[in-house]
C-alpha cells in the first residue's frame, strides 16, 4: 500500500482523529462494543503545540496553584477536550438500525486527577456522553457529595449498561444516582 502512512502522524490532532476513526469503525462493524483510549500519559513531557501552549504536559500539571500556571494547563486540557466532538460527530453520522451509534453508545471522558498539582484523586472530573441506548438521560450536572468514591460512579455506569448483578466495584459504597 504505497499511500499508507509510515507511522503515527506528526500532528497530535490527526493521530487522535485516526484513533477515533478506528474506534468508530470497530463499533460500526461490531468488532467490539467496548474500548479504552487514553489521550496521553499523565507523566508525559510532550508539548502539544496545536494547543497554543508551549509547556510540556506533566510540568504544566504541576502549576503550583498560581493563576498563570493554571491557565497554561487549562489551555492544554481545553485542546484535548476539543478533539472529542470529532468522535461524537463521527458516531452520530453512523446509523445502526433505527438509531445512530452515538445514541447507542456510552462514552466516559475525564481525568484521573481532581487536582493534578497535588496528585489528588478526589473530586475527579468526568462526563458521560451518548445515549446508552436510551438509558442515559443527558443534560445533567451531578455533583457527588465530598468523599464519594469514584467507584460509585463506575458501579452506576455498569448498572446503566445492564450489569445489575454487580453489587460492588472496587471501594464503592453505593451506586451514584445518574438522575437528578
């Protein structure tokens, strides 16, 4: 295949979009219904030039709480999140029966850190996207009580996907209500 690329694209955006394309095709062809995709290593010193920041990712995450450092890290994170609509639009454009793949899918996107500067894993931000085949209401902002284990949210995701026989996940204490 003389026109096939020799390796990973130089552009991070192009690379992520290529990975999203492969994931959407895997869903559409029913090769898989589950995938995990990490946008980058947390400890990476990669510079995401396309973000508008020249700071390496991990050093930027240790912003010291100062406004300039927080803003610089926010620029990188905003860039990463801005790549997600490409995937959502791709799934929305692919029909499976009477629905599009986005309506049939649940996507969890988030961060492993609540405060990367402190390596704090409390109050971790994440979002659920897609319709989960009619089981995910959407248009909600749920704030869990302080101290709620992340595993409670994961247990709720499993229940939403029909795994109701799972009573506990990790250090979960109860399922987190995904309905307000």
